[in-house]
C-alpha cells in the first residue's frame, strides 16, 4: 500500500524537478520568435516595398499614364523589385545594310537608354516555362476579327523567341526535324504527339481539326510548333491546298486577310510554314506583303524546300524576316528504311554545314523512323533542336 501511494508522488516529484527547465526553454523560444518577427519587420521596412505590393507608392501612381491606350514605356514596365525593365537591345543602335551579294550586315553601336538610373535587362528571351507552355503569353496577342493573332510584345519580345524550344548553345552538329500536316488526321496527329521525342518540331495545318487541343498537347510535351498556311501550287486548282489559299491572282489585302484567318486558328507557334505553294513562293510580288506581315508579327518563315524557284531568301532579306530552308524531304518514299536513309543523309549534311533541317509528314512510317533515329542521334554527338534555333535571324548579332 505504501509503495502504491508513494509511486505517484515520486513521479510528481521528478516532474516538478523538470518544470523550471521547461519554463526556461519556453522563454527562450518566445524570445527567438519575437526576434524573428522584429527582424522580418525591419527587413520589409528597409526593403522599400513592404508587404503591400498591390498598392504602389503615391509617386508611382502619379507616374502612371492617364491614357490607358498609351504604349507602355520602360519606366512603366516595372520589374518585381520596382526597377525599370528593359530588353537587351534597348541600349544599342542597330543598323542593317544589304551588300551587293544580298547578305545582310548588322552594325551595333551604343546609345543611352531612356530614363535614368539602373535598369533590369530582361535577357530571358528564349523559351517558355514548361508549366505554362500550353498557354499563350497574353502580351504577345492582339484581338482581331479573325481571332487572336501574334504580335511583338511591348518590351520587344517576339513569339518566335517566347515559344522556341531552348537549345544548349553548344557548338556542334545541330539538326531540326519538322513533322508536318498535323491536324489533318486525328489518329496520325495523336500518334505523332505520343511517340515522337520532345525535340521534334510539329507543324499544324491551318485547315486541320481540333487544332487548339492538339497544340496544347504538343506544347505540354515540350515541342516547338509551326503553323502551315496554304499557298498556291503550280497545278492549282487541280491540286487545291484547301479553303482560304493564298493566291498570286488575289490582292495583297485579300491574301493578308486569309493569312490572318489561318493565324487565328491556334497560338503559341514560332513561325509559319508553307503548305504546298510552289507558284506563290516563286512570285516575289505576291510574297512580299505576306512575308512582311509575318516578320512584323515576330514570327519566322520556314520554306519546305520543295520549290526550286522559291524567292523566299530574297524576299526575307528585303523585309527583315527570320527564315529557314529545309534541306531534305525525308519521306518521299513511304518506307521506314527509306526514311532512315534520308535521316542519315540529313546527318551528313549537318556534319558538313554544322546544321540541317529535314521535313516529313505525319505518316506512320515517318514517325517510326524519326523516333528510332532520334534515340541514337545524341550518342553520335547530334543535338536535335527546334527550327527557331537554326533560322537566319536579322536580330541575331
């Protein structure tokens, strides 16, 4: 009985011996919490932006233009810490000259930026956060009667930069492979998106179906994409690319209207690629206003290389349009071994010139061959990149 009565007392006595230590620990913890809160308060006070980022200081409110349609200036385009944001070329004069052989020479010289004080140079021009790749950058779109069309952003950012697939930048053998005609066949489109590696560029035909859905799936998968616009072939109308085809016999205004109808079908593309179009590409008068509009919107143009009479290079240089040519059609013969041989030929061209572009359609044989070849390309020192990385870009230094 005595043991039973004294045991609880013993436990209470031991607990009582520990109580002062527990209290001391509690006071120390409380002091540390107060110290942390005070330190954070001092940090936010001296940092200058405090905790209420949604309410700009009165000086900043006064500096906001009263006219909401006024184009944003560098001072109005603030970074997260309040520092003015500027694009990389804002501190340079850029002059371009066309030499006798048609080459474009770009000359850069320094000039003062607008405003005073330091600015944050926004150099994150290439690529998009993969988590947001299926969603367009709203600053790079304008609402039109034909849908939402791409434009150059207020900070000079181009769609071809925003939606390009980033490359390593390493000097080496680089190859771009474009699988075209997506959207025309639902099963072919689904299979290409499911089986081809993310390095492959996809080209969606403007006359295809469910384009917005397929575009989002492709972008989530890491692919750079192009928009295929129907252009007049030599044997038109016997060979008809589809509705709203751009024709040499139509006025520039009508062709640009049809171009905009095609452009409004999807977003998030880096450029435009021809769908057929041998006759149209050989007529510089018909091409010039169309290519000028494409370049003005911050897009590139990919010529599939099937027309020996193409005037793409001449027109592009005259309109400062970023452009590229395909070096090979990979699936002229629909056989997996034949396509693999063409891919090996594309590799030889790339090793000779440093880069090469191949184009194929979304046929099963082509998809199978490209998937197989791509698995082994990296082991041979080949980097597969998006088309934008291989374009002739007048803005590249």
